[in-house]
C-alpha cells in the first residue's frame, strides 16, 4: 500500500513516457522559438531534471555542468526544431547522449564498476531523510547500471528513463532498429540475472 | 535458445513490447506477463530523474533571463555547437572520405566559377594576376625593372621587403666615383681603375646573360678593332658575299659626270634659281690652291731634304 502511494507520487513528478508540459506545449515551443525567456525557462525546468538524472546514472564526470551544456545547445537550436513534445523529448535526449560521448572522450574515463561515486544532490532545503533516501536510490541504480554492457545500458536508460521509442533510440545511437531491439532484449535479460543473484540491488 | 542469450536453465523472457513499456513508464501494473521484476527498477529510475532542476551556470542563466532575439546575427549561445551529434574523432576522416570531400569542393568551385558574370571573372583574373606578380616578385624571378617596381610598391605598402636586383647595381656608380675622385686612397682620376672596374662589371654581366660564354675570347665582344668585313666573314652567309658591287643601270661611267649630275640635282631644289649655271674660272692665285703636297712641304723646316720630284721610291 505504501508502495502504491509512492508510485502515485512518482508518476505525478516524473513520467518518462508522458508529456511533461501537456497540451500547452505547442504555444510554449512557439514562444521559446521567438526567444521568450519564460518559455525557455519552462522547457528547462520541465526536462533538465530527467537529463541530469540520465547523465548522472551514465557516470558523467560533472553531470550538472554537462546538463547546462546540453540546454545551451538545445536552446541555441530550438528555432530549427519541428514536432510534438514526444519528439522534442527524444531530440533533447539525443543531444544529451551526444554530449555524454563527447564528455567521455574528453575525460577519457569509463564508469566505475565497483565503486559508485558519491552523488551530490543540490536540493534546496527539504527533508533530510528523503534526501538520504534519494541519494541511496541513485547510488543503487547507478551501481546496477554500471554492471551492464555499455550499449545495453544506453538502450535501457534511453528506453526506461528517457522514454524514447525504439526508432528514436536507433537514431540517437546511430544503430538499426533491429540492433536496438536486440540490445534491449539482452540488457533486460542481464538485468534480470543481476537482480536475481543480488536481490538487495533494488 | 533464449531471447536474450542468457542462461538456458532460466525461463526465457518474451520481448518487451511498447504497450508493456508504456504501462511500466506510467507507473501502473505491468501489462505484460513476466515483467513484474522490472517495476522497482523503473520506479527507481523515475526517482533518480525527478529531482529539482540543476544549478544554472552564468551562460545559461543569462540566456534564460534575457531570452534571445531571432533576428540575424543574434544567436543565443555559442557553446555546445555539436548538438546534432558527437564531435569527430581526433584521427579525422578516412582517406577515401577526404578525397571525396576534395572532389566535391573542386566541383563546387568550378560550378560557381561558371555561374559568375563576365565582370566578376575579369575582376578575379586581375586579382589572380596581381597575386601572381607579387608572388613572382617575392621569389625574385621577375626581370630587373619589373622586380624593382614590384619591390618598391611592396616595400612602400607593406612591412615586407622583396629582393631588388636594380638596387644591387646602384652601388656600382659609387664605386666608380670613388675610384675616380681618389676617395679610395689614390689621388686624382684613376682612369685605369675606372676602366678595369667597368670592364670587369661588363664582362660579369655578359657572361651571366650569355650563359654559354665559357670562352670569353670567342665572343663577339672579343673582336674589338675588327672590320665589318671581318665580322661578316664570320657569319653563315660568308661564302655568298659578292666580290664586286654591280653597276647601277643608266649611271654614267665617267666619274667627271658626277658634277653635272649634282647640278641637275641642285636644279630641282627650291634654290634652283640661285644656282650658277657655270663654274667660275680659277684665278692664278687660286692656282696655288691646286698645288701638290710638295709645295706645302717646301715651306717646312725640312724643306732642304724634300726631293724635287715626287718620284716613286
């Protein structure tokens, strides 16, 4: 019962596969494309937490700084974007993934498999207990994902965290849809094995 | 065989379809059998991605606070230029792709040149000519006057200096002057030194320009004092030179008729009326004018040793 209440709260705060702005997205996008500050800020606050979480789970060296870079690029090119909110979300995460690859090349580092880094959350005030739980959850998910093969991790996070379709993932990763489906299938199987062998991972 | 290349002793999972995924992402119960185990993982992913917006750095903060103008030249930001894909590898493009890019570049250049107007082509030609002349001047391969002109212009308009062969010869006059005025230590006009210096300079330039003057004595300049006939005999037409001048048709054979011919010529000039028709007679005193050289020799101090008759030796 407690879990159901928590799930309901999560679905209200974050629903990867659903619209984050809703029916007003078109007007927000139009205003953002004309450079209106309120629209730019609206898009940033709607998508930046998911982008930050994705980059953090992927082991980016400085996820907050990288999120800023991602949105600088998004807002710089927003005039050329056409589509609905779902496509906009896919577009933003495609950019985020590209910046992540650049960041990995730049820092020449790979995600640690055994020792997940300490994650610093920048929550303004709030509940200390909730903050500690969030930190533990984040470390747990990050440790679990780091045990997956890189390609499988990319597909599963873009699919389950960002809510991208197979087609959008294939475009973002520059792979065929068949290859993405195969990676998703193997990733889920490996994830299941990890969870069965180590139930406390989650 | 399994769907996911997993262990064969485990129960295979069916593929996760989009409907089941949407149900998972929306936080509801799994709509597909066999994915209950995935629900907690998806929920944790949602929690990890549901935090507050990250701290905004100055560049993004300025953009969010001020917005941007969509007018040309006012782009909102310059960072993250590679938003459409990751940056290229440090190793760069493969060779075949580089060749293809060069070919495409040349083809595009030719197409653009073909589309230019006549005035644009002429202007481009003049620009290329000026650039080529300047480049040749920089190398120093232009003729001396042109090299001097290019070097003068370039040195006046730019901080660069070009080789100038004309300037190299400018000091020769000062050297000759020093030799002539005694500034070199030898007082008075040193004609021999001046002559030797000029000849040496001339010989050096002649040998440089001729290129084949390995034997200076065989050159044309070595024939100092030779007559025109001598030099003509050195030409390939030497064997065909006539030994005598052919007679002019209608010309008088007697030399004395030349005078009458001169009178005839004079008669055709504007002063024809003033021309005397006859030659005045010679006076006796004037006859001395027609005396021979013996008469003149008689008035010299050696008159006593002058023979009385101009006999042959």
